């Protein structure tokens, strides 16, 4: 079983994939620190809009990282040539 974790707390947007043993298979984090620095702290309305703007890309990047790692492990075990984009 693979678990999908999504975190949109304060000024970070994160997506992680974990296996049944809670091993992290993929973890992508996007910080909004630079965006909020101008205001001297987190602005909730700006942070929430940024979460919505970023979540699709972060999710796609987490899946891409997972599949790249999965293909590399499969190649090692099966001794085959396979590019993750071929799947």
C-alpha cells in the first residue's frame, strides 16, 4: 500500500508518498518564505491562494520522483533498460 500525504500548513505546501513500512518514497516541499518576507510574516489569504496555485505541480513532481526511483530500483533488480517516461 502507498500512502499519499498532503500538507498545506501555514506557508509550506508539501506532498509525500510513503510505503506500507512508512518509508518515504517521495517528498516535495515548496516554501513561501520569500513571498511573505516582504510583509514581515505570513499573510493567510496570500498563503491559501499560493497553496491552490502550487498543489497540482507539487503533486505531479512527487509522483514523478516516485516513478523515477521505482524504475531505477526495477532496473537494478531485473537488469533491464527502461526509461521512466516510457511508462
